[in-house]
């Protein structure tokens, strides 16, 4: 054989040109339409909150890797930036700065780095931090500013309930869904599609979030299995109860375009680390997320349920992967 040596290495043997860094920064680009809509409606507070969230996540990851884990820094891969963006998207634009910094510490230090860093965490870091903040600071995390165009920077901040909050409280007080949908406080479907309503960044514009999701689908960063199964199962579940009693349950289209379901289905549930690897596993995961979201929304104490639903399904991912484990070639 002379000097020719047979090189043996692990798979993959054919490289497609993708990398963790490219994938992460593609997600950052996909989030920009929703971010720009949020800036348009909430102005400077949206920019400040996002900047603080992203910088805090990057800083905490660098500090933990350098001084605690004493390993090579990986902040350049973009994963901490995504966590910071998604955490900001889960929060009210007027959230006090110290609270969002604490959320960044929980997301990076507890939900991510405590498990070993990127690729090893069991739960979505941004959602873990969001639920922690919601339980610890319920007033601050549920005080929603109304959407005000960017040019109104000098105006006083006006707060109000989200569409899901209006629906939850109204039904609880005995009002019919029809009267709630016709009230002046409830934004129209067009307003909810384009973001003219109060809420967190992720509740702003369903259209902007879908644009980002389509970009990720075209880039093959995500597949259709989780978003479609998530949204379709939620739509069908809500539709059944709406058909049974339209006075107590809102129509399924309302649930799709209000709250954080669109962001959750397209950007949270599709997290590669915390979702199943097989296509059938992804579908089961998405259906579970959709059903749990609607159960919490319609029968639980919180108006929104997507965060809790995804975290519960994150915990079931090892079982789902085991159940839908592909057979070895030749078996």
C-alpha cells in the first residue's frame, strides 16, 4: 500500500454545507420581520428590551464558559442571540430591565449551560425563562402595553388586556363569545393578523411570523411536520368546541392569530435540540403541543398555554424518539 492509508471516520461522510452557525443565523434573520413589526408598534421600548435580552444572554454564556466551565467560547454560533430574541418576544415590551436580565440568566445558566450547553439542553431555554418569570413576576409579565405606532414616542404608555385575556375574563364573567368579539376592546381579525393589538412581541403579527417561517422552510432549517401538526390540531380541537357551543368557545381562527401560538409553532416547538428527530415523532410532538395549548387556553387558569404545552412535550421527547426509532438497515 506504500504511503496510502485508509482513513476511517464517523458519519456524515457527505457534507451538505450547513453548519450550526449558518442555521442559527438563518433563524435570527427569520425573526427580523416580527421584530420590525414590534418596533413599529411599540417603538423604543421594544428596541431596548430586545437589545438588553440579547446582550445579557451572550454575556452570561461567555462568563459561564470562560470562568465556570473553562471551555472554548461559542457565542459566535448565534444560539445565545436566538435565545435572547425569543425571550424578548415572550415578554411585554414594557417589562422592567432587571427582570429581563434575570430571565436571560435563567435561560442561559439554568436551562442551557447547566445541561452542558448547545445540543444538550432538555427544555427550550427561552420558554423555561418565560415560565419562570411568569410565575415569579405575574403582574409585570401580564401588563401589556397597547400597540402604538413608532412616531408616538412621546405619548404616554397605555396598557390593556390581550385578545386572549379579554376572551378568558369575559367568558369567566358570563359574557357570550359573540358579545366579546363585538366589543370595542377586541381587535379585528385584520388587526391581529398585522399586529395592531397589545401583547408580547410574539403576539404582534401572525403575518410577520409566517414570513419568517416560510423563509426557514425554504432554507430547510425546519420541516413542515411540527408547525402544521401543531396548528392543525389546535384548529381542529378549537373548532369542535366552537361548533358544540359558540357562545362559550371562540372560533378556531381566532385562536390561531391571537396569543403566541404562531410564534410557538414556528420558532419554539421546532427547536432541533428539544424536539423529536423522526418525522412521525415530530407529528406526534406537534399534535401534543396543539392539544395541550388549547386545553390550557379553554379550561386552564392562564389565557395562553403554548409555553407550558411545549415544555411538557419537551419532557416527553425521549419517549417519543424511542417509540418512533427507525429500524436499522437490514433489520
